[in-house]
């Protein structure tokens, strides 16, 4: 496994300190699978201020389409050949079509009746139940032999900085025959890696990170949690790689509990940094993709300036597709490790 980086240095002089010279390091990291580059630069303390959630939430319940008094009247229903009963319901969770669909099969799954759940109030049981419920929907899609039943993906945008427009906690649930950019690239490059090396990239990555330990977090069941070498987000990303699993529908109930337990540990540590928003996304192959391993990526979202509401994405990331991380992933990993008890 080749963890390559190009190190750089910026020199500047400080007029307030008699033109004393300062040297600022930065690094361009190359993702060992895709070759995508990520910058580790403008280092800052990973501390943010949480807003007044009560003020933020106040009043949003009255128009929230996912709240129990409105969800069964305001949200649309699936066509009869997919979900004859219109919407899927389990306990207080509901799955219905996304009114702003990303693809032909594009749904929303609520986490339940509760309008607002603080990040640290999510239990692993609640997260696992929501994921399991989404998998029930995917099985319906698969049984219907729908042409989009190829890649089954779950995205979680938690709180507005992550792109969420509804506070009521929910998941984006969709099936598509078109793999999104990065997933498609990972699928192609994983196949190429296997053809070249005769081994599976994801197994080799987990083995290398476990040995080095400075980016590895924990193994829960057969799920490995580790910090990404070349992260997408400003506070780094965590990958959860599931051994022997190629695609979403191969995840067992135990896997979902293990994944959820790891997510809860992560959210607890992010909360201590003052973070309160994140993106989570599934990366899945098909059952035939023996070169691939199911994994998810979780990345906190925040602001470059909280005071001005400046998002954590500028031209570098948005237009040039070059990610920026504000600390070494190994430093962030050391903080996250506190949330994981040795297994
Ligand atoms: Zn609500």
C-alpha cells in the first residue's frame, strides 16, 4: 500500500515581529486507490461553537412534512407495483418518495416521530433500525426487478451545514443503475487493483492501516473503522469497511448494529469539538463485484467562518474537486480514538 504525499512549505515574514520569518507546512496527499489529491493545510484548532439549537428548532415543527401529524398526508406515495400500500411503515419510521428525486428510485426514510434529535442523542439501536428499514425498501426494489436495482445507497445529511433542508432527522435512500462519480471511480480502480495485484484493495488497506495504527480506529464485528489518508472533508473522514461484503444488500443485521455503534462513538467525539453536522454515504458494488468491499464514508461539516456563515467549501473543493483538510488525519484520529474502547 503506497501512502504518498508531496510536502510543501510557505515562507512569510511578520511585520509585527520585526519581519521574523515564519515557515508554514502543507501537504498534498494522494489517495492510494484513485490517485485523487487532498490538501492538508491551514492548520487550525479543531474547535467550533455550537449554536442555540432550541432557537434554531423553534417553529420548524409547524411546517415540518416529516412530523407524525403531517407525514401521512403531505408526503407522496410510491406507485402500486413498487409499494402497493403507498408508503413503508415500521414502528414510527416512514419511507416515502423524495419529492425532489435524485434518480427514478429516490426515497426518504425518517428516523421516527421525533422532530429533532441532537447528534449525541442518537443511539446505535435507532441508527441500526433506520438502516435496516431502508434495506427492507431496497429488497422491495430488488424483488420488483426494477432496472435501477443495481446500486443501493443511503446518504445521511445531518443538520443544515451538511446540505439538509429539513431538521427532522432522515436518510436519503435510493437505488440507481448509475454509480455517482467517486463510487464509479472506486469501482473501476478496485477492479484494476485486483487485476494488477491479485488482491482486494480494501482488504489490503485495512491490513496496512491496522498495522500502522495511526489512522486505524477499531474493529467492531467485521467492520473496520479508520481515518481516510486523503480525506474529502475539512475535519477528515472516517471509513467503515465491512469484511467480505460487496454490496448493501449483503449487510447483516449484526453489521448494521456494528456500523451504528461505530457511528455513535464518532458522533460523541465530534460533539466534543463543537461539531454538529455531517455527511454519511454508502459506497457499494453489486453482488458480482468481488474486487470491491462495501464501505461508508462519514465526514463532519462545519464553516470556514461561523460568524459570517461561510461554508467549509470554496473554489478549491467546489470547482477544482480538490479537498482541503485543516489538520493531519492522524491528529484527528488520535482524538477520535478516545471514543472507541479497545475490542
Ligand atoms: Zn418534524
